[in-house]
C-alpha cells in the first residue's frame, strides 16, 4: 500500500507473465488513484488477471468501476464471476441499478450471481418492503419475480418469513405462487443439459 510502488506496479501490469500481471493488478487495489489501470485489467485476455482486477476494484472501493464489472458476471471462469460478485457486494446497494438488468439475461450463472449480490446488498429486502408501499408495488413485484426466476426462490421464501406486515406477506405469497417450485426449476435445468 506504499504509494511509491505505483510506478513499478503500473509497469508490471504490462508484464508478459500472467502471474506478475495478476499480482501487480491486485496490489493496485491497495493504492488510491489506480481505477483507470484496474479498469483496463478487467479486460485482460487471461482469466486470472481479470479475477485479480475484480478483487482490486473491490479492495480499492472503486464503485465507479461497477458498470465495468457487470460483464464479468458472465465470464466463462467461475473464479472471475466469484471475485466480481464479491467486489460488487462491497460497493453496497448503489450497485443494484447495474446488477438488476443481469436478472433478465440469458446466462444462468450470471443471473445466479446477480441474485447473490442483490441479496447481500439489501436490494431484495428493499423490494419486499416496497410491496407494502403505495405506488411502488408494481415495480417491486416485477423485480421480485425476476429474482425468483433467476434461481432466487429460496431468497424469496426466506423473505416471506421476515415480511414486515400481513399485506406484504400476502403480496409476496402471490409472487411465489407465480414462480415454479424449486423442484420444477431443477428439473428444467437438468432437461436443458
């Protein structure tokens, strides 16, 4: 975290060794003012560098990189998706506007990670609370249905137990009634394989 290391690290992120680039990129997350370099490394052709860049973005608190992290939720490599989700969770509820559209995408794994992030940052709880508020119910219902369809059924079932009032509980039950059961979701997933 010594700022004097910045010039050396910026040079090392261009090294031909994947491991050198990955470690230099992650170290940049400990230094202020390195978001531009980290953003570039999020697009590195090597997955290990992308994973370390996602870590760096999260460790550095670079919330402005949230839109650049979103495509990595669809990365072919699980570690990249995982490190991206961890980084996004660190940024808090403000990332929901970037993560929410992922629920409507085609990538099942990305939808799953998006649900995980949205749950961790409090978005799901926020939407459940909005079910009980006049004028916000329609949008909340749409968002909660998307979460349920994105393999977030268990999250919604858990939310049912913690519903703040009977009206919210009733509305959440109606949403759950529109979603396939976990067993049906598993059968559909297996049939696609």
